[in-house]
């Protein structure tokens, strides 16, 4: 039986993927590594190709999170970062017990390094071009919103896309703990408090991309500041929230405020072709209610 670790960093390089799908061997490495980690896994990706559009990039990230998902350990905290975007050095600075790296990849760190088998062939086509993250950073100030209870992979894909497209600031609306708001939620007693949910969002965004100012807004209605803040240039959402995003522009027009650009990305449910209850906040709360007393 392979050794188990509480926390780990996995270092991988990804070449261009013309089909928009991560290669099977790449997914297998993430999957196999996640099953050797019990608490926290950081996956650092060295993207060795020209950047795809943000929707395609988010889809690739969703596929990576799906590869890391272990049904027997739904509480594993996985964070996927890109070494050229995050603004810190995961190899040197990630607070983990061990580093997993492919054979032949030089990694010099003051902690154990576990070598994993080298892939049989290169991922995607070679020579995809230089990675220019500034091509993705199209907006000075963007926005995203949600409850963000028990931050899961769908949340992480959405937040990753939202902060990736921002140059300077990201407004994050987090649903408030208003009386009665969560009464109909499954296993509502396991809902995280507003302050815990906010801290989870802030920590994740710090890991994914530093250098962008995060503005947290407590949401008491569906739209929050996007309904009238003229300084917000883009609103990032998923297919499930598209109607709400479009409603924001309708309200802005009524108030005489210019439209914002709506950026729709695929989150994990889209990549699965449907909703997976076990990967949702309610699924995590149900798991906690059954396994933790």
C-alpha cells in the first residue's frame, strides 16, 4: 500500500491541448496523487502553451478538479494554481509535507520529493507559444458572487476564472447570514458562518492569484453592487447563473448605468454534463452530518 500524506504539492507541466480536454495520463497522475493525500493537495501547473480563451481555460481547470476528486474523501481540499499567474512560488512556499514530481523534473526543496513515473509522451502539441497571462486579464475590476459554503471545486473554478480576468480588483459578493435565509438548505446545521465562508474565499484567491485587490461585499439581495456600481466592468458566472447575470444588466439600464460584460464559464457541473450532488455544498454538509459527530 502506498504511503499516505496529510498535505502535498504536485508539480506538472501541461502542453497545448487542441481538443480542450486534458490528456488521460495527465488526469491519471492527478487522480493517483489525490488518493495519497488526506487533507490538502496543491497542484502547480506550468502551462507550456499559448493561453486558450478564459472559458476554455476554466473548462480545463474543471477537468483537473474532477480528476482530483476522490469520492471516499470528499473533504480533501484541492487547490489548482498556475505557476506563471499565482504570484508566488508553490515549490518553495507551499506549506506541505511532501512534493510529488515527475521523473526528470528538477525540484530543489527542503522537504521530501516523491518521484512519479514519467509520462510516455508529451502532452499536446509542442511549441504552443509563449504564455501571456495579460491576454486573459481584460478587466480592471470584475465581480462574482455566491454563497461559497464549504468551498468546493465548482466554487474554485468560478473564482479562478473571475480573478484571472481581473488586472487590479475583484468584487466578491458573499451571501449574508440573514435570518431564515438558509432554513430550507439540506443539513443546514452544517452551514458555515458568513465569516468562515469569507475567509475560505479570501484564502483561495490569495493562493490562485496574488496582486489583485479583493473587495468582499455582504449580499443581502441577489445582485449587490453589480446593480448600480459603474466601476464594475465584468460579471463572471456559470450557465446556472446566466439569467441572474442578465438581470443585473436589465436593472443597470433602469438605473441609467452602462451594461457590464457577462463572462460565462463552465464549472464542474457543466463538465460532468449535469449536477453531482456529492460534489456540492449540500453533498458536503450531508457527508459531515453522517460522518462527524
